[in-house]
C-alpha cells in the first residue's frame, strides 16, 4: 500500500468521524435547548340561549329551503316530460273532471 492510498483512507475516515461528531453535537445541543410549549388558550365562553336558538332556526330554514328546491326541481322535471315516473298526463285535466255529472261546487251567478 502506498503512502497516497494511506493518506486517502485516513482523510476519508477523518471526514466521516468529523461528520459524526458534528451530528452528535448538534442533536444533543438542540435536545437540551427545548423550550416547553405554551399553555393552551382558555376555552371560549359558552354561547347564550338566544344564539343557540338563532342558529337552530337558521339550520331549519336552510334545510327546508333545500328540500323545497329539491321538490320543485323533481316536479319540474316530471312535468316537462323527463324520465317517465308515472306522470304521463300532468298537463291535461283528469278524467274525473270531464266525466263528472254533479253540479259545480261554486254558486251560479244570478247575472
């Protein structure tokens, strides 16, 4: 083994040892320098009954508005002749109104 090879091996060993020493020293130093976390903030006060009732009312109104929109959309699709869901004669008067022999329910006008 020549002198150049020995110096090359010694230099690589020295670089590895120095890197390990730096790694150990920096990790140990940061472990001792940790600051405890701050305490958690105080919880907010509970909402008043008036706030709770307003929120519940808003949720209920939004739910009913969504349901009404859904029903309006489904009814419009059925009326316009969308998928056949049993509403073939939605736009025409029913048979009972044409074949009825009973007098109308509203009073006749004397004029």
